């Protein structure tokens, strides 16, 4: 939702980043205000996931130019764990499995770590159990998931629900959902989307990175951005996603050759 | 300048040092025990301590042992229940406790009824002793194994477990070997006879109440008759200055089932030889974890011998190596001619935590039958950057993220331990050792 009195949460200017010496992000500009929902779409290899990982601080990506301010502070001054504590959350496209560590143990550890850093109350195992079960209802998750090892043997949909559960626990200001819809059947997509919608409020913002318009029927974006070759080349409202669904991506790039040329010169 | 790596030979005469006190052992009242000892002594005349020249010991230099001036245990430490409460496992109601290799009846809790025997050999009656005679010393070969021969030469008492036909022992049996004295050698001996159709769980646990150097040289024999089921958990948590060299021989009868989980945490140098021999349709799962740091060395040699058809074996061996420690794994799976329809899977996975940590792993498959399904593999690596990043993106510091992943790597093995109290104890120990979760 767009609010008149909203604060700028994220301000990305001219961001360039490389992985193994190959430039993936090539001068990206992007602004997010509190309360907003943004969708970043684009073909494979356009740099969407790279952008998400750069924001979260993955060490494999080297930022070579540009700036990112998060709530007015330089995001690159913060280590990945500090960004998480400051309120940046990335829901992974491929969440890792941790056999041997109970999900409940892991969730409580991350919750308490972040709470402590924010100077807020930590929960003992019993208190946490009540708390997390409440949050799990949001995602229609069975309490069985607490006793199982983190993501081990979870289906694609179950892993994604577990990601959104972590979002619910860590209460981020900026949640970046990297292809959270991939691998979800229609029921799981509905449940995950409902969970995200309930977590969205006027103080936080959500960035959806996705290939498909389908997700946007459930989580309605205020802005849709098209990414191509490491830059955002078009921004529109939710109707842009529908255009992309019917016409593909090629017309967007063809429509703006001049802008592309300017960016290369710059 | 080039350096020549010299191979240290064990000090000449060290075997004689280890044999000190053997000739003075009190003769057993059972002639066949004396004969077994004498046979071992005869073999020792021709055996020598291994060096790096011996293929089976090429990564494990035991010369530090030869600089430890050990003597036989002379005095018995007087321990009370409170002294060893920390090792107590609630779900193991039967326990045999050996202090520096000597049976401690006041601390133990035995069973000798309904044909079940969980006791030491010395307290067995003539019939009970006669019943185990065909097994004792017959599974763990000592003609070509100097350490098994030493153990047998010193054979005095035995932790003895006999489970009669079709009987199920509901509670696990805890064999606890406590080291209380430095500079001593002990030779624990265990024998488990699981008669046909019987079920039981055995915990073999080596611990220390001091942090000195000592030598412990156990031999365990496990005989499963047809359709017997045995779960065997072996925990080696000796002092980090100790030397632990152990042999375990397991014979599986037809359609029997053996599952073992071995955990090596302690000792300066440890070696575990596990030999499993499978008859037709027998099944085994042999899993292991070595978690070492500092300058520890942990060597595990296993041999799974499919001698007959339709056998199944599964093995997952993991090493977590920190500091400048060194882990060795040699896992041989043999499929003999005629052992058709063997189904075997072996995996060695290793985690190196520092640049100085070292692993030598050698999974080995030798197949002499043509209709089999066998797979093996080995991985050696460091923590995965993407996994560390995932945890950091959830607010965990780099060190907590790494500890948690290290813990998880080991916990996969600990999870397979079927005794809740022991599992919990080891989880805490490993958490502590990997400096992880609160």
C-alpha cells in the first residue's frame, strides 16, 4: 500500500556488482518506501537473484559501484547478520537443509539472537513454543515441523512456508522474497501469499522477486519493475505484470533502446 | 634444503615393556583360558609393533605410544557411585563397570537368570563359562594382530553378555571402562553372544576421570546367531593424552542384523578396527563419527565382509577435524565369490575446520561376484559458504553459524543412537566441543 507519510526504507543508486569478475548488476536504481509492495520481474539471468543476495550481503558478490542506503544508513557498512538484525530479511529461493538441528531449536536461536540485538525480550523454550505455534497457524503449518530437522525432507512448498515463518518471527522492515513462488502448487501459493499479506503493514515493505505474474494475483504489488541485463528498465503498476504475462519481456527492452544507450555511456 | 622424512621405529623392546607383568598373571582356574593366553604369547614372539611401513598403519604413527612408560595396573582405585554419576545413563539399568580394566562389582549391576548373563567371566559358573568357550578368542583374530594378541595374553576377566534364544533385553547394557590412573596399560575384553532370534542393545563406553596419558587396548567380540538383532554403540571419550587401540570383531549369522554407531572424541591417538563378517541374508549398518581437534589423531579401519549372498551393508562415516588434528578412515567392503545379490553402500564424509587439519580417507570396494549393487564415495570439504550465508542472513554471527553447521554435521550420526539418554549426553558434548547453541 502506498502511504503519503511513508519513510524511505531503501535507496539504491547506480549499483554495480560482479561475481567471479563478471558484472551482473550494471547501474541499478531502486527506491522502496515503507508500506509498499514491489515486484521485480525479468528474464533468467537479468540479475534479479543477484540483486536480492547483494542486499542480504552474500560474500560471493562484489559491489563495485553505487550506493545502498537502508533507513538512511550505508547498508554496505553492515555484515549480513547485522543487516538481518537491522531488519533486512531474504527469503531464499533454495533454503538450506540442516540435518541434525531441530527446526524449533534453530528458529528460537535466530529469534532470540535478533531480539537480543534489538534490545528486546528473549523467550525460553516454553514461551517460544507458544509464540511460534501462533505464527505457524498463519501459514497452516503443522506443529510437526518444529520437531523435524531444519528443512530436511521438506517439500518445496514446506521449505517456502518455513521461510515465511522465519519472516514472521524476525519481523523485518524490508523483506525480499526471492522466487518464493517457484515450486509451489496452487494451494501452497495461496497459503504462502496469505501469510505474506498478513505480515505486510505500513511500517515494513516487501520486494517480490519473481518470474511469474501468478504470484501477483495473490500479493498485489504497488509497483512492478522489469529488470534486464542488470538494470531496471521499466517501472509500472500491477497492470505491467499482466502485459508481461501476455507479451513476454522482449517488447520492454525494444521500447527503450535510448535509455539503454544512455546507461552504457554513463 | 630437502628434508628426509624419517620413519620412527617403535623403541626396540617396547613390546617387552607392554608385556611387563604378563608372566606374573595369576593362572585362571579354567585351563582353556590359560591355553588361550599361552597361544597369544606364542604369537607375540613373532609379532612386532606396526610402523608407517605397514600398509594398515601408513597414516598412523604410534611411536608416541612407545615413549609412554606404562606399567600394568597394580592397585585398584576405590570409586563410589557418586564419583561416576556423570557417566550414568538412566535408560541403561544393567551395567558392568571396569576401573582401569579391573571389574568393579560394587558399581555394577548384573543379570544372571533365565539364561541371560550380563556379568564378568570370573563370576560365571562352569556351565556358563563352557557355553562361551566356542566364542571367546575365536572371532577377533590375534595371530597377526599384535594388539589383539597383547589383549589376549593379558586376558583375565571378560565383560560377558549372553542373550538366550528369542529373548529381548528391553534395556540397553552399559559397559563402562573408566581410566583413573596415568601411565598404566589396560586390556578390556568384551564378549557378546546373541543367540538366535534374540534382541539387545550394547553400549561400550570409554571414559576418564583424569587427564593423564595411559594406554587402553580393548578387544570386543560379538557373535550374532541366526536372526539375532544387536545394536552396538561405542563411545570413546578418553583423555586427550591417552592412547586407545581397539579391535572389534562381529560375526553375523543368517538373517541377523547388526547396527553400530561409533563415536570417537578423545585420545591423543586412537585406532578402531572393526571387522564385520556377514552370513546369508545378514544386514549391518555401521556408522561412525570422529570429532577431534588439537593434535589428536583418530583412525578408523573397518572391514565389511559379505561372505554369502543376499547381505546388506550400510556405512556412513564422518570426521570433523579441527586444529592440526588428523583423521584416518579406511573402509573395506569385500564381496566374496558367490555372495550374489549383495547390496552395499558406503560413504565417507569429512569436514576440515582449519588449514592444518588433515584427513586421509580410503573407501575400498572389492567385488568378486557379478550380481551385486554396491556404491561408495568420499567427500572432504569445508563448510559451505551458501550454508553459512543462510544462517548469517538470519542474524547469526559468523562463528555461531559455523558452529551450528559443524554441530549439525556430527549430529546426523549422533541422531542414529537408539538410547535417548546417551544421545542427549553426546549432543551436549558435541555442542560444547563445537562451541555452538546456548
